C-alpha cells in the first residue's frame, strides 16, 4: 500500500496505479482486483526508477484489458444495420 505521506498531491488514478505495482525478484509486477477476482502479472521490466513509468503503462493496459466491456448484442446489431445502410447507399 502506498504511504499517503510519501505521495501527497497525487491523483487517485495515479495512487491506484502505484498501489498496483510491486518489486519482486528484480522485476516490476502488478496486482489488482476486479469483480472479486485477483489479477497478477510480471511486466518483465527491471525494478528500478527508470523503468517505473513503463511498468505503470503496462499495468494500466493490463487492467484496461480486463475491465473493457465487450460489445453488447444491441450495439452490435445497431452497428451492422448502419453498415448495411451505408453499403446500400454507396452502391456496394
């Protein structure tokens, strides 16, 4: 957990990312929970300050991949109907 006195003035999103990162076995690892399930992974980057920003980006990407919403059936059908209409109008 991030020490609040160590990082005053950080945005909540930045604090969340910093809390996700851990240094283990000389590499940056991330860990977060989503809908009651824990996700962990190794970024493959050396655990030093130079690589911290890159590790944060990888951790954000991993979380975004898990929390991304798939297309709903309704939005997919809506998209397909627009595509059909555009194809019809353009003469395809």
